[in-house]
């Protein structure tokens, strides 16, 4: 994870410092926080585009796709509900190619 990567280049940093820094980066919009059903939190650079995920139910592999068909629905939702949507995240669950071949 993130902490292991940080420890490689900065061995004296603590776990709390890493997660406080990630939370600050999230608050100012530099990174996005993504929580999957496996209980693991993930952080990724905020490139201003919505991200969607393909998650294998067998091996847990997570693939990100930039294909987005939600934008039109988001505009309709905002118009119909007066709710201002600032971001969205969509996950599809199924089986990756490798796990399909193994079955």
C-alpha cells in the first residue's frame, strides 16, 4: 500500500502521518479516495475525470476504465432533483478474463 511505498524512501515517517497527509490531499482535491467492498481504501491522483472500476469477484483484481456513460444521467439528476453532484464513482462486479478461463 501507500505506507509501504512511503517507508521505502522515508523510513522515519509514521502511518498516522501518511494517512493524515492523504486526507489533506483529498480535501484539497489532489487525490481521490475510493473505497471498495473488500474493505480496502485506495487513493489515486485526481485527474478531473470520473473513474469507473471493473472488480473481479473471484481474485479481487481491480481494473479502472475511463469509459463514462453517466454524465448525461448526472445532468438529468441535477436538473430533476436540484442536487449538485460534485463527483461519482461506479463499480461493476464480475469475473476477470483470467478467472473466467479458470472456471
